[in-house]
């Protein structure tokens, strides 16, 4: 069974080709109709191996479940946006923000347009910030401990107050 490539898709593919985000267009059965070069580069799989397959084909069962739930949510709302890790051909994962929108063609068929924005740099920055915050918290605890020790030492070195007892200083 061949895939039906709507005329409007052929008209917009030129625009999709130049975008700096990965883009796939799928039919109402989640079969991929089109991908742009940026998406091919993101996952390391040529478009000839992507087009015509169901999107779920590329995910583990757990990932496919997440995608199915997000797709359902997107269909209800007409759009969706969520964070995900995109599986790559080499087995690694690419952190992305997925934005999807359901669209109707002039003949009433429903399609999904999905964009993938790579967020590797943001994830690295978040990790560096987490590490820096942890180091700051550890240093703060060390300083509080040192200040408590200094306070005890000062207290032990301070002269004892003298009181007058029965006419003598003690």
C-alpha cells in the first residue's frame, strides 16, 4: 500500500527544507509522509528509511507509549509541546522539545506537523548549574560548621564573668 502524498505537502516541502528545526509530517495513522534534512541529521537516518513508516517504529515500547499519550493529548487540544529524548541511529539519545499540531487538509483529512528543537546545550547548562548549586550548598554547610566552631572557641576564650560572693571575687 503506497502512501498518499497530498498536493499541499509538496507545495510546503520547500519551506520545510530550510528550517533549522527537525520537521516530520504524518498522516492520521501516524505514518510519516515527509521529513526535512534537519530531522534526518538529528537522528542519523536517511529520509528513504523514514518516510512511509509509522513514527512508533523508531521508539522503544516505553517511548512509544509516551509518544502515543502525547499524541492523544495533542489531538484533543489541537497542539502539544513536551520534552523528549529522540533515539538516534547510533543508539544515543538527543534531548529535544517536540511541538506538534494537528491540521486538516482541504479534503478534510487530518495530518500532524511535528517539530523537533534540539536542547543539548540547555541540558548541559542545566547540569552545570545543578553541579554549581550543589557545590555552593556544600561550601555553605562547611562555612556554617566553621562559624559554629569559631563561636565555640571564642566562647571558651572569653573571660568568665566575675561575681561577688560573700565579699570575695570568684
